[in-house]
């Protein structure tokens, strides 16, 4: 129900319970109640209720307009600050992304000279700006990693995470399928908050959320 209809029915004492609750939530509810009390106290036949109501509502509208004018400069400042924060966040978290298509394979070199060979239909993303302090890659698909020695190297997938230092390993993450094979060094695989360490030749396989294999590759 529109605001004007609520006020009209209230003046006629014709609001039901639900309408009364809606009326009490009006922004100018207190002013309207005050006006009603004044009208009831002033029993002059020449007193024009409609004009008095219009006068009060006009006064309320003027107050709102003045408030909006006062708020405009603050809103502009807030908008500028929000844009600056967004630009800072965007430039400091901007990822480099690589996407291979069907039947396409590619090999890339990371900022620390580590290499990644992506299989077909694979997505990879990393942050070049923060790479020196945080070697983290987001992977969806399959890739072979040859990691240069240095700080912890993390591969984040939807199924689980892989953490290494300097090693060679393969990660394959598809729908309902997650496999890690360690070829050199030691690989830490985190799945369902449980860490498993793989040595050279070990593999780790999850299908449909269940551990299928954690054994040495032949």
C-alpha cells in the first residue's frame, strides 16, 4: 500500500493490524502522530486539516532535501575513496592467467625460472607482482611442474592443495578427479585438511571425493 493511502486510512481510523505496522515504519511517523495530537486538541471549525497536513509534510520534505544537499559532498568523497581502494586492490592482486583450449598444450616459465607444462583444457593463474614473496598458483586442469628451489611453492585446486620446495611433479584436477604424482623431491598434498607427503615415485589419487590410491609409481 502506498504511503498516502496509509496516512489517509490512519486519519480515518481504518487501518488493520498489518497496515498499522506498516504505517509505524514510515520515516515521518513521529511527525504525523504529533500533528494528529495537535489537530485533536485544536477543535476549531475553521481549522483546515488538509492544509495543516500538507504544511507539515512539506516541512518534512524540505528537511530531507536540505539533508541530501549536505550529504552530497560527503558522498562524492566516499565514492572517490571507494574507487581509489578498488584500483589499489585491482593492481596489487592482478593475476596473470593462461588458458589452453581443446587439443592445445603449452609450457610457460614463471618469474623464478620454474616451468609449467599445461595439458589441454587447463586454466592457470598466478600473481606476478607478489610472486617473490608468495609462490602460489591456481590450477584447474592438468599441468606438470618443474619447480626452482626457493620459498614454498603452492598449487591451489578445487579438490586439494599441493605444497613443495624444489621438485618435479604433476597435478591433474578435473571434475570429481584429483591426482598428484611426485617425480623428484617431496610433495605435500592437502586434502580435506589432511596432509600427505609424497616422495619421488609416489602418487595420490582422489575420485569422487574418496582416496583411491597413495602408492609408489612403477
